[in-house]
C-alpha cells in the first residue's frame, strides 16, 4: 500500500463490463523533499476523494475487497482511505492536502 496525492481523474466510456459504475483517479505517490515523483497510478475510488487530497491506496486482493465486487472485477488498485493526518518520525505533520502540511518545530539552540 502507498500514500499518494490525487492529481486527476480518468474517464473511460469503453471499458471492461466489470468496471461499469466505478470512478477512477490518477494518484501520485507521496514523497518528501523538493523532488516530486513523476510516477502516477490509476486507482478505483469508492470513497469520493477529490483532486489534491491525500489517499491510502491498496493493491491486489485488498483492492478488490475495497471495490466490493469480489474477484469479478478487472482492477487491482483502489483508494481505501482519505488521509486526515500523518505524523512522521522527523516531526513533519502531513495533512489532508499539501497546503495543510506543517514543518517540524525548530529546535532551540
């Protein structure tokens, strides 16, 4: 599983029958520092996440469970949660969107 940021939507009028009625999002994996990942993935979104929100993405069997169609779905990536906050070991507080992130408190010298 990964944490990522929703960076777009995917619309497909022609698709496998098992995907009818599902919503697709483009998700960019979360990275720290100035270098953003150029990699993206497409995930089914049963929760209604929006562009800019941070999400938890699961793969394989877990994704099929989240999608709720058992093994009869032709997709193996899904949004399992919309992130409210993450606290990292270095003191960074990661919010639901990039604008909500907080740097660690500065140490007194």
